[in-house]
C-alpha cells in the first residue's frame, strides 16, 4: 500500500512550475494517509523519510519511480501545485484515492 501511495504522491508534486517544495497529502480509499514533500531537484520524501527520485510524463499525467526494485506508476486526473488543489489518483498496483496539495515553499 505504501508503494502505491508513494507513486501517487509523485504525480502531484512533480510539476514544471513547482516551488522549492510542495507538500501533498494522499488519502487512499483504504489505509492510512501519506504526506509527501516534493523538492524541485526531482526527489520526494514520504512521512519524513529519505528522498526517492522519480520521472514524470506530464502529457500522460503519470509519475513513475522504482521502489524496492519494482517500477511503480501513478496516474492523476488533473495536475496542480496550488495549495488546496484536489485530484483523484490511481496507481499501477490498483489502489486509488484523493490527493490534496497542502503546502508550498519558494
């Protein structure tokens, strides 16, 4: 479940006009919420953990990363980095939920 949420988090945070960091809260349909902090250097940390690199396909609204040797992707309904932006997401593992941008720093 955490891997699925990590991928979902990547999708919202990895946008071209991203601030120095963007914080996104993920509320999965099942399981615990996850807080992701996306840095403008192409890395993201989850719940205060270590940074993970990711790739983004903006046209496909998809973010992918390799977690524990497995490639994982998240697809979002819409893009947004403005605080308060909310969007549904699904992951390549079949999980889904809603992601909300809760913070941004310059």
